[in-house]
């Protein structure tokens, strides 16, 4: 009787471990494309991502680079002071999007041009995404907002 309880307990522990391994594997498999790494323009220029990799890029919209095409097509350049990456976007831009404003875009790099599927802009005059602020500080471009 004692051996039967011990054997049953070992089976339950082994089954639990297998279930945890399977669950962890399935979560990792499901998230393989859902994790978008952030890169600054300098990081993209120095070490381009692999073809088709979805990532986020952020920085300031370079002054004089914003060109609105036909319909909802927009092109501009994003910079962190160290490098500039051209961006193309098809869609409606956020209301606060503009030149010399912080932005983060999600998309892929194709032939040296970042093709954005989503563009986010800062939501008020003092906010800047942490990743963008850190990248700009690293390049020595960031200036603290005036109160």
C-alpha cells in the first residue's frame, strides 16, 4: 500500500513537470513573432535587422523630412542625432505627429527604408517614450523639457 502511494505521487510530479514544459514551449512558440525589439536609428544603421524582422524604431522626426503623398501615404526620416533612417507609412498619423517630435514606429526594414505598419506619437508636450529618451540621451541630443 505504501509503495502504491509513493508510485502515484511520483507519477503526478512527473506529469506536472511534463505539463509545465509543454505549456512553456507553447507560450514561447506563440510569442516568437509577438515580441518587437526596440532599436534606435543608430543601432539600425550599425547592425541592420535580418530580413522580415518586425521591430520598433524610435527617435525624433527630422525637420524638413515629412512629405505627405497621395491619400494616406507619408514619408519622413527618424533620427537620434547619430543616424537617420527613412520611414514610409500608409495610414492615418496620430494628431500630435509632427517634425521634431518623438515617435515610435513598428514595422520592417526593406532596402534601407523602414516600412511602418504602426506609428505612435507622444501624447503631450512633455512626454517622450522611455526608449526614445534613452536613445537620444545616448547620442547626446536629448534636452530636458522646460517647465
